[in-house]
C-alpha cells in the first residue's frame, strides 16, 4: 500500500534510533574547494544568525529550479535558441545554488543546530538539483539536436549521483574526487556564461582539425570524466563494504542498490525505443525530468538506508509513473503518450513531495527539531567568530554526536507545525 494512503510510519522506530546515532563521514580531494573556502567562510559570516541551514539549502534549490525552468520555457525541445540574458541568469542561479549549498553546513555548525536531518535534507535537495542542472546544460548547448546523446548524458549524470551514494552505502564514507561536484558545477557555470556571451549557436561551431561541433568535444570530455568517476565509485563498491563479510553498512549485499537503479534506467530506455509517437525525441526535457524525479526519489531512499543502516527497498510507489507509460504502450497507446507523460511527471513530483514531507516530519518529531527554524543543540558562535572548515566537512551540517537532541522547549507534533514554530508554541 502506498505510504500516502496509510497511517503507518515511513521510518521504523529502529531506523529513527539509528538515524539519531548517525555521524557524517566525508573525504574530499577536490581541487577547487580549497580555493573557494575563503569565499564560503566570508559568505556564511554575512548570513543572518537566525537563518536556518535547511532554509538556506531550500532557497538555493528553488533558485536553481526557477532559472532552469526559465531556459526550458524558451527551449522545451532543448534544440532552440534561448535569450542570452536567460543563459546568464541560469549560470547565476547555479552559482547561487552552489554557494548556498556550501554554506548550509557551516551555518549549522555556526548556530549549533547540526543534526542528521540537515545531512538528509542537503542530499535530498542535491538529488533534485542534479536533474535540473543536467537539463539546463543540455538546453544551453542545444543537445536536443541529438536526442540519443542527450539521453546518454542525462541518465549518466543522475546515475553518477546515485553511484556516489551507493558507494557511501557500502563504505560508510562519502568521497569526493579531485574533479567532482564543485569542479563540475563551475564548468557548467562557464558553459552558461559562454552561451550568454556568444549565444547558444557557439556550440554548433565546427572545429577544423576534428570536423566536429564544439558541443561534441564538450560532450566527450564530460563523458570521459563521468566514466572515470563511475569507475572510482564502482571500485570502492566491488572492493567490499564495512559490514560483516564485506557487506554494506546494513549488512546487505553491496550490489543490492543496483536493482532500484535498473528499474528506472531500463524502462526509460525501453519506453523511448518502443514509442510509436517518438515520445522521447518529441519531448526530451519532459521525459528526462519525469525519470529524473524518479531517480531522485530512489536516491533519497538510498541515503536514508545508509543513514539508518537498513536494507534498501527495491520497489517504490514512484515507479507507478513509468509504469503508466509502459502499460499504455503495451495496450497499443490507447491514450496519447504526451498526456500520459504529463500525468507521469505530475505523479512523480507529487509522490516525491509527499514522501519528503512525511519523512521530514517523522525525523523532526524524533529529534525534536524544526525543519526551518533553529533549535540549538550546542552553544551559538559569537558574531564575527572565524568559521573556517576543512574541505571534508564543508558541505553538510551534520557534525553531530549522540545525546545532543534534548531541548528545553515544548515541541508540537502536528502535521504542519514541525516546519516552523508559532509564537505560542515556543514560549
């Protein structure tokens, strides 16, 4: 039965207990992080002390989504010219998202409000932003001209994000390579700036020595780096986990997370190939967005499985969306595929939203913290205090230890008040 139609909790008591005991472990060899740390340290000190870390994360995500939807509006097929100002705003939006994503953890430590909820909320927003960042890049270089390449690039990007958390589920440590998230985002910002300055037609320039378009050189470079990162993650996964007999943190097979990913990517490929109306080629952005949201949902559940040290679930309600497309094709497309795709997208968005709300509420109830309001777990740093963080812990507000969640206030347990307290609730 779907979680939204049942009174049962999504997270079991044992999962909530393990979540409260979770500690964030990260290793970073990023080249650019060390250069950007001074800017991030300065930026967090300009942030109001009352601004909740999760609210910073959410603002960054919304900015990224809005600016991406803007250029999608002008190029829904990812093969049309877009205004240069829109490309500039998309690059600016990504820069804002990256900056806010980098300081949310610093703000959590600065205000003494670090908790496992912050780590989960951060990764959850990242899983969604990965979809929109990928789409914005494809639109910016007009990759929709070559739908097969766009399909490969887009699904490689979301699968790579899933792989990063897969290896975390196996090893217990999130790892960033020398060229990873920060470097990728800076490169994409550069792509948007290039489109803003010279127009998206610049990516159609043919490079004489190779006689191929500039967009293909960019695509090949991206795929090469992605293959290298995928190889690094798979090496960690196949080496064995930290659990008993080389298993995952939950004591399950290190290959178990492959099943949910296959259940998304394989149907996406089959449906696009079998479509009589060429649904993917006609509406590539909507198609990738729909399946991207599905991938974001299964990635969120993988992150929760890691943080709660529990087995990952193979089948999820979000798969009903792709099933709609599959069944419609099975019955010879009794309904126009475009309408079914729109319903599929709507279902996946609603499913992810409702799931996220319920999960956040359950965790807030357990930890007795608010989602978008600071509930201090340790002393708050004085304004102006230096807040330099190492690159290994700069991305998430999750440097917590057990026993820090006993608060001296009356915490409400209603459906909406867990988000932000009313004045009468906080007296």
